[in-house]
């Protein structure tokens, strides 16, 4: 697949228009934290359904991983399904700061909330989230208000025996960035003087608009950052889109989760201080057309994972769609016109957890606990990805920050680790590779001080190999003044199926298991003029046939909604060559 390039003029025009759009909408923007905090001031809290049964899942989180979950005050006692063994940290939301005094407008029953005592009894680290969504100048310029807040927070830590303070100051003006950093240093000093074991963290934005957050300084103050890698598309977005796209959905909006990770690491934030924000919510918008991306016809609204999964009359296999550029699930349905609902489902989150493991991040942060009430699959996925026996998917792919469809907007030299479950030999391939002033060094095993197995340059597209190692490291290296790295790396364990092609040519099929789509990748030099694919079920019956004329190195096939979950044989004819692979479809 050839990713479209932008001319210098179009790059300038896009940047100019983007800055206008950001400036125009900055005052209207509310994060999901602020939006729902405001909503539940005037609406009743969700109630626990009487018909839902509790469940308990086995497992334990690895010692080097944090699973940090926000418990919003409006969830009240709806925490009977929290899997304490699959959480490491609980953060109570929130202590709301009065900017004039530093005292609490409300602590939302923090002092008596039973969820805190329960979390402590299960050995979790408990944090208090402290929110300030407006009035920052009033607060920062008042020394007494700052001292009051520091003293109040130290007292709350001692009073409840908790382990940390999580600062969630949002919509801070770039003109007050120095004051924000200074306050964090002041709070750090107060905590260290009174309770030195207490951790200090921040909830920080997916995109650091106007460089309000000075991470090279904040990293010296904070124990970790819970990055709010969601709300890339929000209620007043002019285009409906995924709240947490792994990669860009549109050529004119080059933001996604992978780019955010690379930004933080390039700012000097250590990997062990990064928690990736995970949305257990989505958004719906009225839109102009059924296929994404589509312009909106009005404001959107937030929906929880539970509300989507419980409403099968609207959200079902007939309305479910998939945007391959951003790796995002959405539903297109008619209700007074077309509507889109973007929501991260199990397969979407699995891709994100593979990225967390690939970049060796410290873990994840969930907004918000309880939003999946009545469903166990997201807890199961946490155990599979981060449990003591967990690992990366047995078959998947990772791209540069531009994703499958667009050129990478930036160069990152940060290493990627591919370490899936499923044993060896491990099949590694690079179906897409476009390098300029750069190379990719590939290492077998975790010792990157030794010479690489191979250094890949622009002419090595389609390179693939088998290895008995269960770990592969990929490190982009700059070799000139303007490095660019546009790539895709795929991997497959033996348990993901066998692949056979005439003349020892290799093709990759991913992901496995598949839900909505299959990607077929083959080397650039492969004679892919025509592609015919049959899916054969366990009874030997052909249940799905499709013919394509591939235009690039990766061909994406949409799987019909009526295909049942199970194991299938994929049989493909690529020009005059034949290829077969076992695949798994999971709904």
C-alpha cells in the first residue's frame, strides 16, 4: 500500500487551519472527565441492575505492570464486579478544588467511600484524583490557596491511609505553564516532607497543545503520568471518529495513540512512568453518510461500553463496521438519519495492549471502572495481556505512527519489542518499508548491544524470516539529517496457523484472531496482479469467496457479519501461486 504524501503547501495549509480550529474550539472543549463530572452534578448516578450476576476471574498482574483504574464518585457502590486481582491501583475521582481558597468544593464522599476500604483490603494502591477545570489563574497567583491545597491533600493521605495523589488540572492556559510546573514542585515538596512514600502523578493530555505541560521538568517531579489517550474526537468534532484511534483516521488530522506514545518518550518521559489511558466509553454523532470518516450533523454524546453492548437492537453485527486506517470499531445505524457510534471493543483494546507491551510501557489507566458492568471480556483481556502468564497477541502487526494509511508525521528512534505468546519458530515480516535517512535494526533476543540480525533499508521491503527466539527488537536509527521511517512489522506464532506458498514465497495474514477484517500482506516483488480468497469451514465447505485486484502490499478484506466464530482454512490464489493458512474468527 502506498501512503499518500502531502505537498509542502498542503502541509502548511493543514497546519494553519488546524491551529485556527484548535484555537476556536479550545474554550468549548470538555474532556470526558470534566464532561461527566458536570453531567452527574444534575443527573442521578447509574444504578446496579438487579439481574446482573457477579463473577470472579483468576490471575494476577505482573509485578512490573500497573493497571490503574478511575472510580468516579457517581459509580457509588456499583463496584461488585471489580476484579481486584486484575487491578493494581484505584484512583478515587475526585477532590474538586476551589480555586479561590484551595479547599475542596466537594470531596464527593472520599472520606467514607466503602470502595476505598475494599481496595485497600485487597492490597491495591489507592490514589485521590484532584481536579481543577477552570480558575487556574486565580489559584496559581494565590500563595495561600496553593498552601491550603497542599496541606489538605497531605491530611487526606494520612486520614485514609492512601498511597498517592493524582493531579487532573485541565484547560490550563499556555501562559500559565510555568505556574503549573511550580505548583507541582510545591506539592511534591509538601508530600515528601510529610509523607515521603506517597506517590504523585498527573493525568495529562493526549496532545500537548501549545506545550502547556513541560515534561522535561515534570518528569523530575512526578512518579508517573496517566496519559488521557482518548478524546481525540469529542462531542463537538466536525468529523465523527474514534475517541482513541491507534493511528490517524484522516490525512488532515495526523493524531493517534502511537504518535502520543512516541511524543512522550521523545520528551524524555521514561517508559516506566507512562500509563496509557484506555477508554471504556465511546461517542455517538449524527452524521451525513454511513461510512467513516463522515462529517457530523450535530453534537455527539458519550456512551459507556455497557450501554452499547446492552443495546443489541442498534449495536449488532448488521450495523458494526471497522475503520482499518485507525483500527477502530464503529456502528452505523439509522435514527432520524445516519449516526455513528465509535467504541473500543475487545479486539481494538487488544491492539492497544500489544502496543503497551511493544513499547514496554508501565501499564494502562482505565476511564472508567464500572463502565463495562455486566460484561467480563474486558477483564479477561487484561489478564491475557498483563497477567502473570500474559503476553502479546500470537499474530498481529504494528505500524509507524502514520498507521496503515498515512505517512508517519514524525520520526521516533524508540525501540519496539515483539514478544508474543505461542512459542517458536516465530515468523517476522516487513510487508511495508519506506525509509529515508534512516534504517531499522532488527535484533533476536533482548541484547541490543550485539550486532543486529539485519539492518533494513528502503530496498528491503518484503524481508521476512523465522527465528527460534521468542523476542525481537526493532530499533529505528537516523542515518541522515531528515530521517523518516514508514513501516509495518507483522508476526505470527506457530499456533496462529501454518502458511505455505509455492517457491518458498511468504505471505502474512493478520490479525489472528480476526473480528471484522483480515489483512493479507505480501512482499513488494510478489506478482500480485489478482487475488482470490476462499474461506473454508471445518466441514470443508466454502463459506466465503472474494476476488480483489491488489493495489499495494497490504490488501484488507471485510469479513461478512454472518460468519460464525471458529477456525477456518483460508485458501488464496495470488496470480499463479497458491497459499493456505489457518485463521481464527472471533466475534
